[in-house]
C-alpha cells in the first residue's frame, strides 16, 4: 500500500469511527423524529410526513446498521419507516421524490431483512413514480401543479424503478426510467457538462417549452446540487443498465463539477452566481462525492484515480471545514443551502444550515469507501 493509500485509509476509518460514535447516540434520542434540520443543535421533527427528504434519516440509519450491526440504528430506521406509512396512505401528497423517501428506507430494509411489508411499501412507491410518466414528453413529471416540468433531481429517484423491474420481472418500470434518463440527457445537460435544473414541457404534446430557473442563481446558471444529482444519477443509471451514454454523461458532468471546485474543494451553492454573497452548499459536495466514487469503480483503474481523488478531496474538505462531531449537535454536516439567494436574512434559516441529506450522503460516501455493498442498488 502506498503512503497516499495509507493516508486515505486512515482518513476513511477515522471518519467512520467519528460517525458511529456520534450517530449511535443521536439515533437513540431522535428515534421518534423524522428530522430535516436542527434548531439550537436539536433535530426538529418534520410534521409534513410527505416531505421529500423524509427517507434520508432512515436511510442513514440503515447505512450505519449495515456497517456496524448496532441494533439501535436498525430500530430507529424501522420506526421511521412505520411513521412514513401515513404518507403512503394519504396518497395525494406523494410526488416524484418517492424514491428518496422509500428506496433508501423500506427498500433497504427489504434487501437486508427480507421484510415483506417493506417490499410492498417500496413497490407501492415505484408504481406511484411510474404513474407520473408523461407518454408524449417522455419524462416523469415533477411536483403536483402546473406547468408540466421535469427536474434534474428525478435522476436520483429512477433507481427505484430499476429495482422494481428486477424485483418483479416486469421491464416496464425500467423502460420508463430509461426513457426519462434519455430525455433528461438530451434536454437538461448542456454541452459543457453544466445542468439545467427545471425544463418545462407541453403537457399535451410533450414538446420542449423552455428552461426555468430553479434553486440556483437563475436560468442558465449552474446550481451545484443539481450538478451533483445529475452526476450521481447518471452513473447509477449506467450501473443498472450498462448503457454507455449514461456513463459518458456522468463523466462529462463530473469533469465540469471538478473544474468548478478544484481550487479548494469548497462547494459554492451555484457555480455561475455573482461572487457576492458567498454561499456554500455542502450537500452538493457530499452527493457528488458518492457519484464520483461510483464512476471510479466503473472505469479503468488508471482513469478511475481522477474521480476517486476528487471524491476524497471533497470529503476531506467537508470533514475539515464543515463537520461537527460534538454530541450537543444532532447534525454532522453544516452549511447546507436549500437554494441560492442574495437575501442575508435567510442565513441560518434556509441557507448555511445543516440538512439531513448532507449527513446521509457524507456517510454514504464514507460507507462506500469502506467497501460496503451498495444497499439501494
């Protein structure tokens, strides 16, 4: 083992140990919550049970359980999964993010334990996602209101459909996922590897209408978490299908992302925003690192080193600058940002706050580097 490899291993093992030491305590005290962020260091229970981020907490618990076999994590994950039944039963609050909600929670439970009820929950979510497919536009419709739009985030939800096809032997789910990925590849990914967040389509004809500015600075900008969703999502689609264009697209987006962060590996909220104010979004780095690790695993070794090193650099920057391992703070990764804004009053409310998916993807990246299985495959 080279000295660099030894240093990387020491970093990975050290972070995993810190994660387990802290999360084993937080798992117990937040067992009856569905957290999104914290207030004064304490997880706030999300009372909107259909909120799109509600699967990340049980997903985080399953990652930690698989890597440690500590039953505290398993019990907390199972408890949260039960709480989410209210969202499934309510139905009308469901949306395109059901993959985030159930693939990494109930889906992982089923894969690890064989729990049939978890399988049913996950299949219900997959069927709900598939039902959002617009035949003419060839996209999975985002949100539940007009206009008819597709968003880049959905690339992270369609692995739920690949799983469903494999699980029940029905290729329709996979066909829908690939059709959505193909349309996204054509209409969301710019030639330079930057990404459009939102694209509008005519709900009847399916024709492309326009790009809409989303959670980044504006139209034609480059929202960093959208870049991460795309990078990670396309490599997952490649893993599920073997379609070379998905790997090529993931690499193109990765090259753009790496070029935007390579000076210090500190993630700006938008890569094409004004220099002031300086807004970070740590969730973008964490998610991108996960995708970069998967790219590294799926290309020749000499090429993979580029993506592996970028992932390590992102994670080291997060650990050194943005992680809180103290026991009086329930979250770990700080300085997440929901959307780009130039309004100073949002600091500490929607910008530069801990967000649960920052913790999830940071832990997932370290989990992958430890060599554990891809639980949500």
